[in-house]
C-alpha cells in the first residue's frame, strides 16, 4: 500500500446532499479497490484561474488515501467519467 493525495474540484452549484454524495462515492471507490481513506479535508469554494465547464469557482476537496499501485488507474477512470468532478489530481506522497 502506498500513500496518495487526491485533490478533486467539484462543481460549485451542488447542494449539501449532492456534494456529500460525491464524496461518499469517491470514498466507496477507494474502499472497494482495497484501499483506505485516511483523511478528508474540505477546502471549500475557491476561485479558479480559468473557467472549467463555464464555472469560475469550484469546491476543492483533499483526500489522503492508501492504495495499491495497480488500482489507481481504475480510480482515475471513475473520477474522469463523473460529471460532478470537474478536475482531479492523484499524486504519490514520498
């Protein structure tokens, strides 16, 4: 198991229930692949440098996770095809 940081930019116009649903879905993908979510840090709504899908703001969320290296591709594919997640970045913690 390796430690990763996953930063997601979620659409800003979601209500509280939908936003928590997105977070639960991401946590579910991580635990289904045999990983664990160590910490979730919600940074809140921030202004972005450029518009993404006609949005100038986004809700930023940082996940500290432990994953097997061979399961990261499936996680990133799920994140890529989720419409409510505008951008994501998965990095290995040294």
